[in-house]
């Protein structure tokens, strides 16, 4: 499903060029549970942004669902982010002053779904993450763990095939963190591809495959026994 | 459907910053209401002045002595001059009256008094000025021939001095610098309320036989009516030429027609209201810049939100639409409120001036579409700026 070949990401800062990713090639099949890890500055977040179609690669090729990303227009990329990819961020990134329900409805809004369709789906997902009683709460009225669960519900609204989670437990206590990991694991069991960027060893151990980056290069790609 | 929801989202976001939204709107409200007030007042002035002259008639001509430092006594028109004019133009002139506007005076009755202007006229004046006599009668030829000291007074003066309308037969005592005389009241007239009445004229006109106003029978003013509307300008020129011939002097008298006056006043009003409208338009421009400024601030403040929305699948046009909707709501509501306030102010002024109120639809349409244009024009740049944000940069923004 995801196929990356000889990928480079280079930032140009004045005269200097910084190679954030160097010659990365890998493929991820549907239904995998992958951890991407490495020290900070290793390029793992950049890699994830490229996988999420938020950032553009400099050289190489990224094929998502058989189509090269470079061939897609900006509008198509928006549509991909909307329907194929679900993002979960370290800092949750809910829209402030907007209720949990409305936050979860948002991707459906951009998919031009009707109000009733959106509500039905959002309520179903909030129930799935165990927040039926927090539907009308604002993001600042919820704990970190609850907020992240809303974010996961939001990532799932358009039934994406890939969940990209960037340090999803980084801002959470260990109890909430393991709740979140359990939800992600359950999703993976249901067939969703889950890719987690993390620097926590504990989390990589819960994933079936670990990819390690260092200085922009893929240094290790191993299956974990779990 | 999608647009409606977008609208609701924009409203919610504007509501979350009520004071800021209102202050931004205020620029547009002030701009639009100023434009509307000025333009509507201009329209009210034009339509009321035209109306007033309709009552007077477009075929009316005033002949006035062209006063110069060289003007001498024999330049005045005499009774025999007037008779000559009447004979030569008997088919072209329907009514003619010399007019002598006397000094301001006071009509006194016991403790009450009223400011009056003594107007020496002849019987034709009633038809010329469409004087509406409600009690008694107007002056007639025998009043003039027999030099009767009679007067026709305004209903307002009657009410002021005698506390009633029908005062025919009562005596009116008038005091002015040149004149201290009593007149028998033979008629009461009523005047239609006119534009600017309330400001300028506290005094009323008292019509008396012209023979009383001056004993030499010399006049510097002649009011007359031409039988054919279309010949008004032509005939007034001919009469001026004729007077020049009998008095042996060119350019001694000038003619003023109602048409000339309407055009002149309309031109002046038009120039004034265009001038002020431009100034008001500038304030609208400033209001628009205010919108742009606030929208730019709003884009910066919501950089992260924009990043999130993009990550969730909002396209460029979705973001543009979101911010553009906000700026358009600000300017549209501001515009509507401005129209409302502007129409209220201008029509209250109109009512205070005793002019008939006007709601010029074309001005409202122009103002509303102009404020919508301001909303789009000044909203497009911030909206574009928002849409062009790099999602990664935007997500990292704190």
C-alpha cells in the first residue's frame, strides 16, 4: 500500500542544504502495525509528514495505493488526507472553542457529508473511544487522555486505511498512554494500518515492526515479536 | 448546504470575538451610513425642490432690475411701462403683477405681535403664486383703484394675533420703519409647508394693494406667467428686449425662470452631495482596511487551526471560503446596519425640515453591493494568505 523508493528530503537554508532524509526505501503493507523511531533530528517526523501528504519529498518516489504522490494535484492531496489518512498528534490538535462532537465531525464536513450523516458517525466513534458522555465538552474541559481519544475518533471518521500517529502518548501519563495504545492496537486488529512515530522503547515493543532512523537514514527495519 | 454550514462556522467564530467583530464592523457601519445619509439627503433635497417648483409652475418668469451702482430712478418700471408690456404681449402673458417687497415689520394686536413682510401686489398675484385663500377674498381691482387699505394675511398670523382663523373684517396694525398703518383684513390664506420653512421664515407675508407700498408707482420687480410652457425662455428674452427698448438701456432687467432655478439648485446640491459622498466613501475604504487588518490578525492567531484543518482534508478553497465568509459577514451586517442608520438619520432630518422622506432604492442597492465588494476585496488577501500556509509550518505554530 505504501511504497517509498530512494526518498530524499532536502531543506535549503541559504547556501547550506540540510538532508533531512537520505535515500529511504521501504514498503508498508495493509494492516501492519509499525513504529518509526530514532533520536530527535533523525528525520522520523519528516518522513511521517511525507507519508501523510503534508510535506513534499525532494527526490525519489512515494507511491500510495499504486499512484505516485508527485502526480497528484493539491486538491487530490487534500482529498487523500481527508479520506485515506487519519492523523493523531502529540499535542492533540483539536480545534479550540469547538466541541468534541464538532471536532470529530470536521473531516466529514470537508468530505461534504450532510449534517445528519456527520452527527451519526461522530457519535458512533466517540462511543467507540469511550467518550459518549463528553460529546459536548470543549477541548479545554477534558483531560489529556480524553482529548487524545477525541483526536483518534476524529482520525477515524472517514474510515481511513492508515492512521499516522506522531508521538501520540508523548503528552500523556502512562495510564492514559497505555489506554491510547490499546485503542490503536484494537484498530490495527480491525485491519487499519497504524504507523506510530515515537522515541519510547515501550511503545515500539507493542508494534509488530520497528523502523529506526538515524541522521536521515533508515538504519534498521525489523519485525518485533509481540 | 455546504455554504450554509460554512456561514454558521463563520458566525460562530465571529461570535467568539464579539467586541473585536463589532469594532471592525463599526468602520463599515460608519462608512455606509455616512454615504447613505449624504446621498439620501441629496435626493430628498432634489425631489422636494422639484415638487415645490411644480406648484409654482415652470411657465413663471420673474423680471428683476439688474441693480448696479449706476441704477437711477428712471430705470424703474412705471405703470405705463407695465401697460405697454401688457398690450404688446397680451396673448403671451396670462397673468402679470408688479411686486414690491416691503421691509420687515411687526403686526401688533394688544400684547401679541408677529413678524410680517409687506408685499405690494395686484390681483393677478393670486393666480401667479397660487395663493390659497381659505376665508374672505384676495385683493381685487377696485381695492387698487379706490386705494382701499385692505390686507390678506396668513392663517398662522391670524392664529397668532387673534387666536382664530376667520378674522375677516378685523383690523391689522402694522409697524415698520417706513410705515405705520392699519389695514382691514379681507382674506386669510394658507400656505403649504415648504422645505426649510422651519429654519428661515418666522415671518409671514401680508398682501396689500401695491398702490400703498409706494406712491410713485415705480417697480423693480415683475412676476408674470407665460401662456405656453414651452415658450417660457423665449418669451422672457423677448420681454427683456422689449423693456430694454422702452427704457432705452440694454441689460437693465434680467429674467429668472423657475426652470433656471431648479437647475441651478440641483446643480449645487449635486456638487455638494458628490463631494461629501467622496469623503464618506473614503471612510468606507478605511473601514475596509480595518477588516483586512483584523482578518490578517485572525489568520495569524489561527495559524495552527488552519494547519489542523488542512491535515484533516480542507482544501485551499475550503480555507479561502472560510475566511472570506467571515469578512463578508462583517461587511454585509455592517452594510445593512449602515443602510438602516443612514436612512433613519437622513429621513429624520428630512422630517425636521418638513420635507417628504425618501427611500432611494438605487442608493441602498449601490451601498449594499459596495460593502459586499469591500468585504470580498479586503477579505481576499487575508483568506489567500491563510490558504497558502504550509500545513507543516502551520501545525508547528504556537
